[in-house]
């Protein structure tokens, strides 16, 4: 039985969150909307565009809220995510990873024909040539290409300003393509905990980005879109004034990785936790120890252990106990069978991908169930 079938009878019943079968992915609707409004207001105040990254939420419902608040579109990490969101009406999408195989390029071209505002990144001449060949019969509707610039992590992106210029020129000379700008995502710097250290690191990388932009501009290819940044660096990026479009993602939910960072330079988190994992105690046969029904299959592990949000002492020690279970240890605390325990996600993006649906709550009441639209769409 799906989450929607299982829990639909609980919608709008007072206190129904407590009756959820667990583990369950829970979304605080009010906190979500405040986070979206806070980032939208920040972008307006700093005259910077928002194109939030949907790889975080994979949800057409969240994407609609973001665009209603002023976002110009969304980012998708993978073509499959873009197809899923476009299938439910999201028509302004940037795919932030290169699309290179013949079968994937065919899908990209089909998606480009279906929606009005699709862009994709490229970082290699042969990929640009393949995209040009696949779209050559539709020069009246050129495919916008963003040149991906490697910020130093050697994941994707051109490796030098000269390579960026060569690629932009190649795009500009293809009748069925359009050079639309550059992408510069400093993923390695997003989770530096100290604001001052993070700012120093981003300032250094932005100096490099500016050198790429200067070379492009000197050759008649000044980029219209300079997209990148993230939740960890959005204030820094806006202050430096080079990036003109933010790809923020995790701000909508927040997770332990970002809560451990000083995002504002004022030690006050600008965003609230909106995403939770609800669990229950299923065994409590040892003093001060309990087993809950949320293990590796309920929480991503790349961000460390989750924090306790409710239902147990916040000082409880958390230990994964396998695929289905975890242990909580809290000296002096008496756990009881059936106790509800609420956890925060260590890393929200891969945690969301473990679930079919969000259980949307207001206070202690389930008010809606939203499918995770692009769950598993990693191809």
C-alpha cells in the first residue's frame, strides 16, 4: 500500500501526525513557506535572480511554491528529474550536469521541444558538437547552453578561462545552439562551518570566475547568465556581486550539515528546519536504550548522524543498527514502546530520495501528502 493510500484517511484529523506509520518523511508546511519567502525576499533585496535547485526536494509542489514566490525557474541535476517536473507543468529548467550519451541527448531534444525554457550545461567540445547535430533541424528554436566552469573540484566543468572561451565560441557558431552564460558551483565550499573562512574561500574562487568572465567579454561573449552559488554561500555570492543567479537548494528544508554552519555571519540561522523523519520506539529492553524503526533505509548517512528534534533527550546518542533500525541511548531516560521520535535529516537531498511522499503537516496535524515527483529519477 502506498503512503498516500495508507495515510489519506488521516488528512485534516486533529493530531493525526502521531498516527503516521513510520519511518515517515514529514514536511512542516509553515516553516517551508517561511523559508521560501525569506530567500525570495533576500534575492529581491540584492537584485539577484533565483533558480532554486530541485535536486533537493524533487517535488513539483515545492517547485510551484518557489516559482510563485518569484523564482525564474528551477535547476535539475539530472535529465530524469527535469522530465518528471516538466511532465507536471514546470517549464523553466536548467539541467546542471552534462547530457552526453546519444540516448540521453535524444530525450533532451524531445524535452526541449515540449517546454518553453530549457537550458543545459556543457563542458566539452564533443558534447557541444553532438548537441548541435541533434538540434540542427530546429535552428528557429535554439537550445541554450551554459558553459560549466570547474571551480577546482574536478567533477565537471572546463579547466581554464581559455577552454571556457573556446567552448563558448563553439556554441555561438552553431545555428541551433545559443550561448546563454556560465555556471560556477563551488560545492566544496558550501559547508565550511565558519562564515569568515567560507567567505575567504569563495572570494578566492570568485576572483577566478571573474577572470573567465573578463576573457569572454573581451571576445564579444559576455555571459548573460552567471549561475551558481548555494545555500551555504548565498549571502557571500550576493555581496560579491559577480554571480547573478543563485542555485540555492537546501534552504527550503535545512539539514544538519547546514545547521552546523554559520550561514549569516551572525550565528543566527536565517532558515528553519522544515524537514523531519518521524520514527517510533519498537524495542526498549535495556535501561536507557531504545531501538527505533529508522535505519540506513530511512536516512542518508553521508552527512553523519541525525539530530533528535523531539521525543527523546536531544543529548541522546544515535547509532545506526542496520538497514531498518537505529539505537538511542540516553542515560537516566526511560524509553517506552511506541514512543514517537522525530529526527532531522543529516543531508536532506539523498534522504528525500529514499521516500515516495512528503507527509505535510501543520502543527501536529497531517494536512496533505505530496508525492516526491522525481524520486529515483537519476538517469
